[in-house]
C-alpha cells in the first residue's frame, strides 16, 4: 500500500506516518517545513520537501498513491487571519486540487472551527456550519465539497478534528496548540498567558485517537471506495468532554514543581468561546472511541 501524507512532517502527520510504517505501508510525505520538522518524520518514509501549492511537486507526490491523507495546512487560526490570501492558496485552492487530481481515496483534515460559535452543545455533524474566521471558512469549503461528492467521484471523507494534543506538538511558537505551550512553559518555570478570561472551553483529543480515526476511515475508503459509509461524509473527532483553560492550568499546576505564573491578555481575534463535540456518528459507523483521557494524556506529557 502506497500512502501519501501531506503535511507529514507536522504534529499529527508524523504520528500518522509512524503508525502507517509500523503497519507495513510504504509512506511518502510532502511538506514545505513551514511548521513541520523533518526530524519528527520516522526513518523509512520517502520525503518530498515541497509546497502543495506547487502543482508539479504535488503531482509528483501523488503519483502511484493508493490513498492520500491530506493534513498539510496552515493549522493556526491567527496565522490564517494574518495572511488570508496565502491561507486561501494553501488551505483552500491546493486542497481542491488534491481532491480533483487524486485517483485514490482522500481523507481530509477538517476542523471543529467550521462550526463557529456553537448554538448547541455538544456539536453533532448536522450542527449549522458558521465559521468565524478565514481558517474555519476555508476548511468549511473543502468539507462541504467532500460532503457533496457523488458516486462517480474520488472516494473521500472529512474528519473534523477538535483540539488535538500529544507528544511532538511543537511548543516553540505562539501559534502552537495551547496545551503544548502551557506544558512547556509551566515545566520550565515560565509564565503562561491566557488569552481572555480562561473560561473558554475546548474538547481536547489525544493524537493517538485521531490517528486511529484516520486509519479506520482510510481503510474503509480503500476497501469499499464510494460504497464506504465514510464516502462523502464527515465525522467529528472529539471526546465530548470539554474543559476550560483555567481547569487545564489547575491540572498542570498540581503536577509541576513550584507555582505556575499566569497572566491574561485580550482574547484572540477569530477565537471561539466554546467547543465540545459529539462523536456518536464515528462511534456508531466504525469501531472507534476515544481511548486516552485528558488527565492521562496530560500526565504523560508532564512526566
Ligand atoms: P502542523 O502545523 O503541525 O502540521 C501541518 C503541516 O503542514 C506542517 O508540517 C507544515 O509544515 C505543513 N504545511 C503547511 N503549509 C504547507 C504547504 N503549503 N505545503 C506543504 N506542507 C505544508 O499541524 P497539525 O496540528 O499536525 O494539523 C494537521 C492538520 O489537521 C491541519 O490540516 C490542521 O488544520 C488540521 N487540524 C488540526 C487540529 C489540531 O488541533 N492540531 C485541529 C483541527 C484540524
Ligand atoms: C485549534 C487548532 C486548529 C483547529 C481547532 C479545532 C492549533 C494550533 N490550532 O484551534 O488547527 O482547527 O483547534 O477546534 O492546534 N490560548 C491561550 N494562550 C496561549 C495559546 C492559546 O490562552 O498561549 C487560547 C486561545 O486563545 C484559544 C485556546 O487557547 O482560546 C485554544 O487555542 P489553540 O490551541 O491555538 O487552538 P484553537 O484556536 O482552538
């Protein structure tokens, strides 16, 4: 099985690539290293350092693939706000090209951001799509494109990740996932900054559970093509157990030595207040459930 992972040098992509290799797949990664790091890509992976907006690099990477996991994106909400034209090229146009050019199933990394501020919690897949910023709008367009595919099209599905965390998530940028930043800072005696009052909620899902969801939907699309229940469908990938940032800080504080200094800054532009998903659809369609609790996941990162 020849598998292409776009964005495979990133946080989720490197975990997925390692798992695919361990299952015996031949794995190719295309990544421009704008956020990823080849150091995280396991040995044995065929690496193409290139940009998905470059058609030649993309078609070279897609050549001979049996399935494409499309994870490459500007994954940060504020970075997309800062440069919507570039995120339009990467997150929107290149994604459309991948879906239309693929001769094999495509699994797309969609996002909870497409729902915007929820009108109902927990958020199921039929919740209104009302993204707040460019990142969410661009993800929503690709997600809708996939959900409207017909029986003659490329087999494809959209996985709507909530807030993914785990080992290997780069804490060094202010645009990284909040848990990696908080844990890194607290463990090194540095101050944590909370944007807003810290009462915003997030549904944090461990990367191993995300990888499992990618594998299950990917293998179903490979085996059954457009007859797969995943085809032209979307699935929430979440725990259904939201926590506030203040609660996260409390857990971290009780497991590091010394006091954790916390400061507050104004809430981020494009930030949503609450996020909590319902993953019943994925659980009832495939043999999936979240296995790692937030406490276990946090403790493994703190130890
Ligand atoms: P990440 O930033 O660690 O990984 C994304 C990778 O894509 C990086 O390695 C980056 O270098 C690469 N990339 C960016 N632009 C590129 C381009 N033009 N050409 C080639 N490669 C490019 O992010 P992640 O957390 O691993 O996220 C993976 C995917 O999941 C993204 O599509 C993201 O939007 C989506 N997602 C992530 C989360 C989360 O909480 N981490 C939640 C919802 C959705
Ligand atoms: C995250 C993902 C995004 C995904 C979305 C799905 C990252 C970088 N972004 O966005 O790809 O589509 O989940 O729900 O993984 N915060 C602080 N202090 C900090 C950093 C962040 O208070 O130092 C706050 C933010 O303002 C936000 C919350 O923490 O309210 C979460 O931020 P972040 O981890 O960047 O994720 P999302 O914006 O939710």
